[in-house]
């Protein structure tokens, strides 16, 4: 009877710890999304690249076999220059459905730069909060609450790292994983020793 009661108490403690970890991360990530807005693609790039008014199915030329005039075509050098700026050639179309002009569209590169900056800042915010939660989890004497914060902090660090993983160099990845491993070993040693 005592074993069943102890097992039920242990299950309740772990259920509470897991619930705290989950709600802690939902709270932190929702707070991040609320107070530190991520860049939106539409703010950088106009998604209506195609002609807004209807155009004829075929260009209106007397000779049906004739295609659009070649005058409005980017050169290979312009394609390369645009590509070096992390952009692409974007055409504007006339009423006849043929290209009327073109330009180098670099909005995607601007969005990617803003997104990388945001992910880097979010990484630092989540890791700092995660480390604070791990430390709090070690210091809180109530086992289920402390374990909840400990697990929540580890998950927060994991989310922050995964979110920014592609922007990190191999050396930074190695260092971050080493630091996290060291923190976990120290915490595990302290928890088991106590």
C-alpha cells in the first residue's frame, strides 16, 4: 500500500514538473513573440510580382509566331551582379504581357538578414532565461517545482539553440554544446550529491 502511494506521489511530482516545464516555455516563447516581433516577409518583399490587370494570353503582335521583343532582357553580367548582391532579376510586365522593364530584387536578402538578426537575439534571450531557470531549478527546495524549472530551462536553451543553429559557425556550435554539457554535468553532480 505504501509503495503504491509513494509511486502515485512520484507520478504527481513528475507530472507537475513536466507541466511547469511546458507552461514555462510556452510563457517565455509567447512573451518573446508578443514583445519582440519577428520580421515578416511581406514587410520586406511585395508578394504581387505578377501583372495586376488581365493581359492577353499571347502578346498582341501581327505575327502570331513572334514572341516578345528582346530589347527588355537582362544581360548575363546583370544577372551575375544581381546574384552577387543575393538578389534576382525581377521583370515588370506591360499590358501586352511582355516584359517592360526589370530590376534587381534584393528584398529576400534584406529579409534574411533581419531574420538572422532576430534569431540571434532570440537565441541570447532564450539561453539567458534558460540558464536562469536551470539555476533556479537547482536552488528551489521543492523537488517538483525545482525539477520543472530545471527541465524548462533545459528546453528553453534547446529551443534557442535550435532556432539559431543554422546561423552559428561550427566552432560556436561546439562551444555552446560544451558549455551546456558542462552545466548539465555540474547540475547533475550537485543534485545527486545533495
